[in-house]
């Protein structure tokens, strides 16, 4: 290994990027159930793309697959990444995972990993073995960004389709197309182009080393559920969620975060001490802590989508249940 190259830890969860289809035309049936082929290991991926070894010295996470399907999985993953990034022989981390919940993982780590070293989350829309797959170049570019000095201090970022996006802002916008990850309101941070890595802006909301959340002191996260109002919705679902254990509710509200048919039920639950946070289902723009749609005793989630609001709310509720203090978290993070 070249001594001058940065040492990047490569970790893997489940997802499309390391998946293998039945043949090169298999872009839809590439999980082990259909193809009979398991996920590639991190070593196997790098063996298939040896150019990565010219970019960085890869340190392999040999503990196997990391999961991210629950908040408990994310809590354990964050603890593991914190430990890895404290190592003086590690300069950054690339984590490979599925695109479906990539944005939640990225934001959770952005709030809980206490390091200014680059941490890149990467996925793919097409399997590693597919014709014209994006998996190869996405992985190469993720390593390039993680090994880039300019990525330091930017918080957790995602790298897909040669674009760099901030963990707080990015969301998946297309089911199958390669340009799926977008920061709708605020735009991307930069590009991983063929000549070099280019950044144009940096995230200003609190993250990583400036975060108040100490994952090593958090032993469990409260249950938070998301409700989606629509024409014909059943408002009793709110109380049902609480009866099933939810301690906080995020509402993907209509329009600018209005509660719709959930309004009376949620106001009653808020009076009983359930934390209610108003997001919006529209995909862009802020939800305000004032005005027609706002309700006293509830929290406005700014421009976080519902799934990211649930991540922040769960973490914030480990520190307080005061709606005014919870509002501060959404104003600062």
C-alpha cells in the first residue's frame, strides 16, 4: 500500500450497491431470494474495482454486515463509527448501504458522530453486476471524497451520481433513476467530477463535533411514529400509535404542515404529554412555528422531511420533553 495515501475505512450494510443479479440485464431481481447470489463483501467490491487502491489505502471492516433498519441499529452503528473515527490511523469512513433509507442513516450519523473526519454514505440504484451500473463509480467517488481534505468538517455527506449532498438536506426522489438523490430546497454541496472533487458550500446547521448528542450516553431511543394525513384519513390512527408505544409523533402535514383531520386528536394527545412535531408532505419549504397551521404545545420541524424529523425528534427526546426546548433543536439542527 502507498504510504502517502489516506487510510479510509470501508464499511457495508445491506442494499443494492453490493448486490448481484442473475445476469447483467437483471436490474430488478438481484437479491439473494431471486438471484441466489449473496451480497459482495467490501473486499470483493474493491477487488473488482482495483482503481480504488490508487485513491486510498482501504481499511476493511471485518465485522460483517451492519444493519440500519431501526433506530437501535443506527444507535449501534453510530457508536461503532465513533470508535473507528477516533483511531489515529483512520482518516475517514465510507459506508455502503441501501438507498431506501440512506438519508435517515446519514442524518442520524450527522447528529451523533463526534468527528470532523470525512464520513461518506453511498448507495446505488443498480446492482454491482448490472449493465451500466452506477455502483462502481459511486463507490470510487465516495472513496475519493472521503480521502479529500476539503471534505473534512463538512459533516456527513452522501455521494451518488457524481454529486455530493449534505446529510441534513438530501432525500431520495426517484424510485429507479440514477439522479435520485437531491437536496431540493438548498442544492448540492459539490461534485465528484473526473478531474477533481469540488465543493461550493458548507452546511451551517449544527452537526458532528458541534452536536449536543452524545451517542455513548444514549442507551435507547424513544419510539417515534410518522402519520400521513390525506383526504379520508382516519384520525384515530394517532391514538392507536400512542397505544402501541409511540412517545412522539411526526405529522407529514398537508400544505404548510397543517394537521388536517388529525387536528383535534393530536391536540388532545399533546395536552396529555405526547410530543407532536409538524412536518409537511409536500417535499420542499419550511414548516413554521407560527401562523395558521401552528398549534401551541407542538413543534415545527423547519424544512426537515418527516423521516428526518423523526430521527431528530427521537434523539432530542433523550434530552428533554419540553416543547419549547425541542423547538430549539429543530431551529439549530
